[in-house]
């Protein structure tokens, strides 16, 4: 299964190049209109120099921002991009309780799965966010996952149904891990409701690679869940 990256890593470079080309083209069109006299050429060179400075500052700002973000922050942002890509099933990341107060420690943050009704309050945990700080990705499948997000309905989900979905999701995620991240992770013992628990070796992974690995595994699980939606 070939997954589309949660975002285009070269998008900012492409936009920079496009804006640069458009800006330079506009300068030369203006030069053509005004004429190719020496004074106009000097004005055009001055405008091009100014455009280069603006683009250089923009590129530098992008690099500074990327360097300042941690592995955790980039992975969380990747999940936000993924949610925007699959709003028909994903919700969050958000805290598990309404009115979360960090000082009182109420609730934990998750990426949830939900149904297609945007006003629905039904949701089930898919990815706990906090373990990403330690480089760990847990993927949960619960009875509520099938009942609420996959439209089985409450009271209609059997243990066999849950096992079938868990096995399919685990296989999909393992396919991604083995295809693109060999040597970069180890599998941890499963915890309650987890399909798979992965500990990525952050010291061997760039921040973008870690974020992409989290997004790829999560998207593999998401697409597989959608195959089971009734």
C-alpha cells in the first residue's frame, strides 16, 4: 500500500521558487514596458536584488522554525495534518475531557476516531499523544472504535469483530514499518486496547523522518479502519 505523505516536504521550496519566478517575470515585463534604457535596467536589478533578499529571509525563517521544533512537536503537527486529510473519521488531537486544565492534570490528549456526523460526541481513542515525547507510538482499537467510528452500533460488536479489525490494522502498520523503517524501531509489549506499540529510535531519525513515520503508520491504520466502516 502506497501512502501519500501527510504533507509535501518540498512544498515550501516549490512555493519559494514559484514566487521567485513570478516576481522576476513581473520585473522583466515591467522593464519591457518601460524600455531597456540604462536607468530602467538599474531599477530592474535593484528590484531583483530586493526580491532575492525577501526570498532569502523567507527560507531562513523556514529553516529556523524547523530547527526549533522537537521530534514530538513535528509528530503532533503531522497528526494534525493527517486529521485534516481524513476528517470523515479522525478527530483531534484533543484532550479526552472537555474543559481541560493543565494545572489540574485533567485528561490526556489523543487523536480520536469518530463517525461522519460532525456534531457527534461519539469517539474512540486511536493514538495517545503524550507517548510521542518518548518516541513511542501506540495504536488503539477498542469495541467503541467499531461501534461508534465504524458504524457497527453499540451492542452489535463481537470479540471476533474486534480481533479481526485489530489483526488487519496491525498487518497494515507492520507493512509500512518493514518497508520504510527497518532498523529504526522496536516493537514493545502491547498494552490494554493497543494493536501495536512502537518505540522509534529518535537518535537515528531526523525530526521529519520521525514525524513521517508516525503519520505513515497512523494513516495505514486509518485507511484500514475505513475499509471496515459499514
